[in-house]
């Protein structure tokens, strides 16, 4: 069975930093175990490290960097304005880097907690075959009753 490539949004990494018991943490555990290939970008990591986010999640920048380093995630370089140009009119400009990053890394899934901009049915349909899912939806696919639904 081939290992599935999953692109992680900053929101999922933040959730895993806050709670070790949620679905986001479980997905990162699957990355460490090699059950999925977890990918993100330096752009998403920079979102976590910016301004007051470390204070909000009660972690230092050093703790966050250590967490990312230990996560097993493959980190792609920063997504540039040029990289997202073709996506800017199709999705919220702040989230275009996620679609670009997922496509550049040939990820099958983009996992996010962004219900307002990404987990909407119209957005999900627009970027097929990329599957935009919540951690819960992805976990349901990873541990399905019928394994054929996974790929």
C-alpha cells in the first residue's frame, strides 16, 4: 500500500500544540509512525510563529520550533506570491498558499480547521482532485470500515 501525502495547514499544527489528545495530534502521530507523509511549508510555520500566536497558544517560539522539528513533517520552502498567483482569485488570498503548497507537493489531502474559507463545499469542489478535509474527516478515511475509500 502506498503512503498518502497530506499537506498540513497551520491551524492543525496549532491544535496539536494546544492539545495532545485531539485529532490533529493523532494525525501528527501517524506522520511520526510513517502511516502518512505529512508535509507543510515554511509559510505555514511562519504563521504559527508570527506576532502574538506563541503567546495565545502558551508556547515559546523555541518550543514551537522544537515541536515542528520533532513532528516528522516535511517542510517545503516558503510559498511565494508568484507561486499563489493562479489561486488568488479562486480562494481567500490568505489561504492561497495552502492550495498552492498542497498541489506543488503532490499531496492528495489538505488538512485544515478553516471552516470559513476552506472546508466549504464550493471550495472543496473547485480544487479537486485535491481533497480538502478536517482532521476528523481524514481520520475517518485513514481508519475506514472499507479500505477502498482511502485512495
